[in-house]
C-alpha cells in the first residue's frame, strides 16, 4: 500500500464530517461524489461516491482503476461482474428437436456470466479493472456507497479515481444538471476513443452499430431506465415465509 | 528448497518459439506470455512479459490490462495502434514501427492492427501475472453481458445485441480485412 503519510499528506489539523460536493445526474439516477482532494481522503488514499438508482434503473457497464468496496444502504438489485475469460455459466436451456425452426428463430437463447443479487446491508467487493453493472429490480430507490481504494497495490496509476465506462455518455448527464455546454466532447465511454472502422472490424458489425457503441448521441448518462424491465437469465431466489423455506420445483427427463 | 534459491533460479525463457504460443490463430498470428507461474523469479521482480506476432492485417483484440502497465517494443513490421483513456479520448492513434516503444498505462483500452508487412512486438508488464480483459471476442466482457443489458446500454435491438456479442469467435488474435488501417 502506497502510504501517503510518508509524503506528508497526513498532517491534518482538523477533520470534518463531509457531505458530497459534486453530483452527476443521469436518466435513471444520480451519483454523488465526495471531494477526494480533501485532506482526510488524500491521507487515507481513498475516494467515496454514492449512487442512487431509481426502480428499473441500470448502471451501465464500467470498470475502475482501483478495487472498490460497495455497501448497500437501501433497496435491492442485481449485478454482474465480468472477468474476461470466465465461463458464461448462466444459460438458456438447449433446444429440443420438437421445436420448429420458427420457434427457434423467435426464441433467442442467451448465455452470460454469473449474476448475483444484493440487498440492504450487503458488502460487495470488486477487484480493480473488473467490469461490472448493476440494476435496481426493487420497488424503491437503490442507494449504495462505494469506496475506491486508490492507493491499493492493484492500482499502478496515480491516486486519482478513474472510471472507464463501457457504454453511455456521462458528460451529457452532467450538462443537464449544470446547464453548461463546457466539456461536451471531453468525456465519453472507451469506445469513443476508437475509430469507427476499427470497431466495425473488431466486432464484425455495421457502422451504425459501431456508432451506437460510442454513444455519441446518447443523452441518458451513466444510469439509464430500462423501460420494460431487464430480462436476464438468473435462478429464482428462495423466499422465506414464516421461517419456512419454500420448496423449489424440480423436474427432468428420463435417461 | 536448495533448488529454489536465487543462486540457481531459472532466469531465462524463450518466448519466440512459435510452437510455444499460448494463443494461435493460423490466419492472424500468435501470442505468448511468461509470468511468475512459468518463470518463478518474476514473482520477486513483479514483472512479466508477452510476445505478439500479427500476420498481415491481423488484429490484437481491443483490451485493457487489469493490473499492470505495458511497455511495448516493436521488433518487426508496423501496426496501427489506438489507446484510449478513461475520458474516452484517444491518447494515441497512429502507426508504430520497428524500434519504437509505446507505453500503455494500466486500464487504458488499446487495440492494434498490423499493416501489410505484419507486426511483431514484445511487451513488458509491471506485474508478475499481468491480466488483460478483452472488449470483443469469445472470452470478452461483451460475451459475459446479458443480451438485454447490451441492447439497453447501446440502444440497439436484441438481434443487433446478439450480433455484437457473438460475431467474433476468436479470443484475442483476430483476422482482419485491413479496411480500418
């Protein structure tokens, strides 16, 4: 751990209880930031932010330069952590021979990496550089507080917290809140920095889809509303009723 | 463990043998790595290395390093390379050729496509087990995302999302047409 106290960062004369000093508004919620340049945060080598997601709001995929620890203050939701190379173990079942070609065409079978749920009181640990997303599937606002451990050994960049967005257009959200056009082209997701032709080549898609990846005209920000709710493959969560676990149904074919 | 002392530790490994490749695509090239698992002394040094060879127009998948900076030295040929920071800005977009060095900071997204002559490079990483995460391909982040998340995130149909997710079946070394060069 890179101790900032060794560089004289911890010569603190007073400590204050602090409120967030900056926020980033988006379609489906808001992220509030505590100023990481305050002495206490610099000394501890950390930064703090708070996300508020409305019901049916999706935090778009992103990764950070440092490991993060999330505490769920209120609400519930689901999240996915994508580690490149890990298997896609959540998958739709195989087609049966009885299904017609038409049925097969209509019913797309997806497979993806593991999805987990989180709820009030949970701590979630996410390694540096690991891409993740979150979705509020509850009926109340989802509030999470996030610690970024910027001086952790896993971060070899400087102590500034950095978020690399894989979708969306965060600056647009900020503009809406601040009513300023300054910096309109300064922030974007990582695909924005790649050439459109390069994206068509590496993803094997047309130019229109490649431009969608870049999200240049996306005005929703980094948290978006999923109009009809998010449909993903996930196991049913067991419910407890009066201390008794509901039985899960099992069925299968003969060998 | 006398055999494990620093006095007689193994400190050499040849990365250039094609038969040693960790990733190989007959149409696009190969990629070999050496880390503390294959050369234990690298655990002390906290360093690792990789060797990449791209054939004509071959593409190294867009990716970021999760835990290391990468210092790339081009040993032969040339490639077009793009490096993107956390603001979505291309901090490098240009050609690299034999004898040049490029630093790719941790977490910065990078892609390279070889030119007509192909491209070979060695990359030295500041972690003894450097790990990359790819944006496209069979083992990429995009593959790990549910189709509904992709469709919502990029405002595209489920069919387009499916195509985006599945169209590239290679892992990190892709064949390319050269149109983007």
